[in-house]
C-alpha cells in the first residue's frame, strides 16, 4: 500500500540563516565587523537605501541536479514491517553574491573575504547548520561550490532591475524528501516444494525446503561475501550485498550453520527447516 505524508520543509529559510551566521562569524574573525547580510533582490531601489557595508546573497535559481537523480527506492524496516521509500530529490540552490560599500576598494576587500569563506567550506559542517537542517532533515551532507556561473551576468542584472556589478555564483546542494512510502508484506524466508513420482502412490510425497537468513555485524550493518555452510548437509552459499543468504532443496530438520568471513571471523547457529530462518552476528575486527 502506497502512502504519502508530505513532510515539513523549511530548507531554504534554514539555509539563509546558516549562510548569514557563517558569513558574519567568519567576517568578524578577520576584522570585518558590522557587515549586514541580506537576501533581497539587489535592485537599484534596494541598493539606494543601504547605510552600512552589506553582503547580498540573492537566490536566483533553484533546479534539480539531474545528474544525481535515482529511481531506486530504498528499503527500511520498522517494528517488524518492511517499507520501500521513494528516493530524495537533489536540488541546487544558486546564489548571486555581491558586496556593497561606499568605496570600490572596500567592496573588493569584502568580496575577496567572502570568496575565501565559501571556498573554505565545500561542505557545510553540521555545527554550522540552522533550523531543521541541524536536525537531520538532509539525506546527505550539504555540499557547495563557488565561482561557477550560469548564463550571462548582464541578463541577471537586467532581470532584477539593478546596475551591473561583479558577483560570485554560489551553488548549494540540498535534498528534498518525498514522504512517499510503500509497505511490503512480511519477508519470505522459507518455501516448501512437494514432489512425487508421476507413477508413484499419492502419499509418496517428498518435501524439500528453501530457507533464508542474514549475516550482520554488532551494529546491525549487513556483511557481504560471507561464506555460509551447512556442514552436515554439505551445502554452502555466500551472502549478498544486503547480508542475506539462501539455501535450496533442504530436507526438514535442524541443521548446523556456520558463517565465516574472508579474514577468518566466524559465527555459528542452528537453523530449523522449515522455519523462520536465522540471523547471525559476527563481531567486528
């Protein structure tokens, strides 16, 4: 069953506050005190009202990072139930960054320092994040790049109604959760196949079973490429990338189970056939 619960999303406002605090703190560390951080459109009317040095960080473009698009839904388990979740959409927020002071030389000094600050943080640290960004709303770290413009700058200034001015392009990558999830039925860990000879008596039925399990470490992370054997039966297999393993055509009963990693770590267990399968835990190095 597909359900959609639209999440609360304040990422742009939270990003504005993150950038404001980051810039003000780093500018003050280098003696640029009393600098305002603004997010208004840098029009002539706006610039004519300025009374103190200002860094303008204007959001002018917001679009999907198509090269990072994925269609694969992720799997999660909650309270013994299996869900598939739609992958987040990755967005790129593009800012035009300008410095405003009375003297051109001061503008260049201020803009140079802003460039140095943004270049120093290709990934915005967790302790710098504001609002819901600081509460783990992002699926991935927030990365940014500076100095890669989109289109002609003259077109930008004509659109905002301002006078042409040197600006830096600053692009921040954010993720948007969809809120869509699909609930799956319980995981199938055992299957039974009943066979008999075509010319045999109706009650002469042979049962063979398929069973499954998982190998993981103490943190619950799946372990791939682990050898898993049933010594008494003479069967063996290896775990997949999700830590799961399968055995086919097993006779009913209790079977010893041995799992071993390439570096010699082991775990043992007992698997009941037919049954619910078994999970093995292997200690870390």
